[in-house]
């Protein structure tokens, strides 16, 4: 038997404890690096230069729906596989595209925190180039939605560190919903089943509205009915500058688009489009989520819209989207989340 000196035993115990702590949730990984909505594509050089690489770039460069100008979902950087070293491995979003001759069929998989804390790594593989290209094209929205969701969750984590608790409390008191509002707002208007909060900025203005109507039928969630509801609510509650002007929904050149999303394991309709002022020249993009409040038989809509003329708007829309996705209706709340203090409501002017 080999007998170790005391100092080696001490450091050995420390190492065991350190490894145990890593297994209990702490991490020695570096923090993920890179800008929000940046994706690093890793593939062999011939793939990057050929049709496969072009298909990947076309997917990631897809325009965000509902914006007045073409702005892509992601910014793209790329590197050949043989140059994918330790300096690049901590990037926050990585898409690895590879030929695997042993793959029986094309496959999409992902890993979290593989080389960095807060990182997501997507891996697409197939046995030959044509299968790889076709698989990337076919799974366009799976790739986009996965990476967008990862970034949205990061945005929500940051949002929770800078929250306007008083405004969120005031919204809960009036509408009985939970929504995490950012701390850069302040101007509030309340109406009949209507709540509006804005940063009031001259440019890069962001606004959030919440409204509710009785729920009678699933047909209310039809996109055309949701647009009609939006127009009726905004006409009453959001006037423009000139007398008689009011907010409405742009429907001609770029009509709103919608799809079903899963929000807290519940059916929800996301809609993106353009708003404009009837009788004025203002306009911009909006995004909304509509969900049934089963306990109170209401239809709840939370919406965010932006006014930022002659500016890119993707960053603002991404941040507003994160706010909307914190929505919780009564049946999805827990007692721990409801911490409203009635006295605090009076502190908001």
C-alpha cells in the first residue's frame, strides 16, 4: 500500500468536494460569449462554400415577420471545422453541420452548456450533401424557433433583474394577470378592461397594452376576429395626435401573420403585424399574444408595439417579445408568484 503525505490527502478531499459541487448544479464552465441573436456555423470548408452552407445561411438570414423593413432573425458568423478551436467553443449559439456516413437518416439534435454556461449547440447531420441540404430547408422553422426561444429565455432572465415591480403590481391589481414589465417605462393609462404603459420616448418608443373581453367561443381566436377585436379596442383607447385620429391595423401591403404557440402548456395565438394611425402618418410593428383565461372566462391579449422611424427595430421587438412571454393568467399562477402589496400601488403617479 502506498501512503500519501497529509497535504496530498487534503488536496484530494478538496478535489472530491469540488467535483461533487459541480454535480450539484454549479459549473466551472466559462460564460457563453457573443452578441444576442448571433449564431456561429461550424462545417467543413466545402460544405460552407457549397449549397449546404448557402441553405443554412438562407435559413438563419430569414426576415423577422411583421417588420416594415427586411431585418434577419440572426447575425451569422462561420468557421471551418478544422479551425473550430477553444477560442470559439464558448460562443452562445452554435450550429454544427456535418456529413456522417453512418447516419441512417438526417438528424437534428441539441446540447446545452456543452462548452460554456448558457450556451446552446445545435447539430445537423446526414449521410450526404443533398440529404443535408434538404433537411436544413425542410426544418427551417424548427431551427429558427429553437434558437429564437433560447435567446428569448436569456432576455427574460435579464428582464427579471430589471423589473418595474410597481407597474406589474398595478397591472395585476386591475387585470388579475402576471406580466414582468421592464423598468424603463412609466407612463400609464387605465381604462375599462384596458391597461397601457409606455416609455413615452420621442424615438425608440415602446408601448405595452393589455385588454380583456368575455370569452364565448373558440372562433374568437380566429386571426381575422382577433384583428377586428384589436381595431375596436385601439380605436377607443389609443388616439393619435390630430383630432379624430386613432390606432388601427395595417392590412393591405403586409397583413398580420399569426401562429399557435405553447405558452405555459396552454394554447395561445401569437400575431405579428404593422400598426398605423388613421388620420396621421405614424406607424410601426406590433406583436401580441392572446390566451383564454379559463377561470374567469375571458380572452386576454397582451401586446407590444414600437415607434422607431428610420431605425432598425429587430432589437426592440426581441425585447418586447420576451416581456410578452412572461404572461401568466390566473390558472397558471402559483401562490409564490403573487406578491402584490396593495400599498405599493398608490406610489405610481
